[in-house]
């Protein structure tokens, strides 16, 4: 999963969320992978 995502600091979180959503919608990410990647991107659990 992580290898499918391009990690660069120039992309905004919104752009990265859109990319995740597109991957999920296309079936490239499962529901679980999408949820985990979204949580990691948004920093869930780091509070």
C-alpha cells in the first residue's frame, strides 16, 4: 500500500486525501488500507 503513495512535502493534505480517495475508489486500496492511510496522513492517534 505505502509504495502506491507518493510522499512529498510539496503536496497538501487535501491533494493527498484526493489521491487516497481515487486509489480507494479504483479498488487499488481496500477499505482497511484506505482508513489506515487516511489516519496516518491526518495524524490520528498522535494526539
